[in-house]
């Protein structure tokens, strides 16, 4: 799916095994702050094996989406994913956007696409573990009706998003 974010023309598509090296380059572009906010701990590198796992998901069960720009040294500017939980009714969601492409609606677009996929598969909720200091991410989730609960002994919260309500809230935003 083609889409513009600011002045940037992009393509949003499912990730696949051929995206491994692109994902490795994308990870190398992250600042320490991005790694901390996304993973919650210091992660110095992404192995080729782990990158292959992240892009080689079973897209009929889990979902992994990338947003790509043409003409960029690191064409992958954002990834979003969810992993189905054992209850088959919910999934854990996560995404990351390149630092110089934030505040353009990319994270919301990724979340919207993941919500649509999840709804089409009959899922009820998406959960995200988010550091309390990651206010921009929390704002996105809360803007779609996410409900937070503390994770005892950590600096993180779990935000649970009701998929139907979130899609309804997204629809209301688009009609304004």
C-alpha cells in the first residue's frame, strides 16, 4: 500500500525473509534512546539469526509490517508487528519508527494496519508493554482507547487495546 507521510512517499507491506539485511541496517540506525524505549534494555546489536526470525514470521498467525521509502540509505523507516498469544484471542504488539520520521503518523498507520489484520483474524485485544517514560507511544495507545495496567517491579505498563473499539476510534478520526 502506497502512502505519503509528510513529504515522504512510502510503501507499507508485509515483511519477509528477503528483508533480513534491511532490518539489520534499520536496527543499526537506532539511537541508544530508541533502543531503550523500544526494548526496555541495552541491546548493542541484532544478530543475523534474530533478524531472520523477526522478518520470517508465519504471516498467517503473526504479523510483521514494514514501511519503506525509496531512495533512502536505510529504506526501512518503521516496523510494526504482533505475536499471537496462546489464547488465540489476543496478541502482543510492538513497533518502532526511525527517529527522523517520527510525528508524521507512521506509528498510528502501522497500528491501524495491525488492528485491521487482527480483526480480520478474529482477535479481540492487542497488548503492548511500554516504558512509562515513552509518552509518545502511550499517547497513541490511549488515543485509541487503550487501558493501562502496572507491571509490578518494573518501569513499564501493559496497555490493552480493544481491537473493535480502536478501529471505531480510528474511523471517527478519519471522518473528521
